[in-house]
C-alpha cells in the first residue's frame, strides 16, 4: 500500500540497538534475541537489513557505548545510517538507502520505544512508507523517576496504538516476531 512509486520491497530497520541504549532496556536479552532472529531470517529471505546508530554528546561515535550490541552481527554489505535525531530519516541518508533498494515497507525493531522507535515510525508513515512495528522486538529504559510510565506500559501502549495506525495509501501495524511477513 505504500504511496512510494516502484518501491515494492520490504526492509528490516534495526534502530539504535547500541550498548548504552539497550543495556538497561526492559527485557533486554529477550528483545535482542528476537531482533537477532529477525535479522537472520531477513538475510535468509533476501530482505535488506538496515542498521541505524544514534550519536550525540552523550553517545559518542566510535565509543564502546555507541557500538551495536555484541550479540548482533552486522554484515559488511549491510548499510548503516548514522543519526543525531529521534527520527531515523531526519538529516540522514536513510531515504536514499531505502530508495536504492526499492523499499516502500519497513519492519521496525530496536530502541527506545518512547523516543527513536516512535519518531521513526511516524517519520516513515508521513514520508509514504508502510511501517510495521514488531511488538516483542523493541525496548526502552525505565523513566519513571522523571515522571514517565513503566517501560512495560510504554511498550504495550505503543504496540496498541501502532496496530491501528494508517494514513491515505499507507498502513502501520504491530505484529509479534513470529508473525512477521517480510513479503508484505
């Protein structure tokens, strides 16, 4: 349903699964394992895997904290998009990377649910992409001491509202990892 012409392909977008971003993430190990399983499956099915890495004053490019977690192996040929804003499209080459691969549909996993995941999902929809959130393959840290809600509620709420997200000619949706269909 994407509104992007000649973009029939799907990509797995792995957002900010970096050491400092997910180390204290809710159900971190289970989420990283689900992401690893999806990465492997995408590769076997010939689906592009696109990695996103955030950097800013607190997350310095090249540092150990900035690196993708050790459990996930990024292949040399897989593109890496570096970003400095929540939305993975904002001031990056993500659109170019996806256009080169004919991608009009994204399957989104990663961190943090209430920041970069939400921003990227909305950024995708407004730019014409279909965007599916994998409900058991994203995480966030506990922000209750600053007035946030518990991480499991952030995740549940995001899964709920994204399940029904749509725009003219585009659709969102939430599925669990075992139900991901890379064919569309």
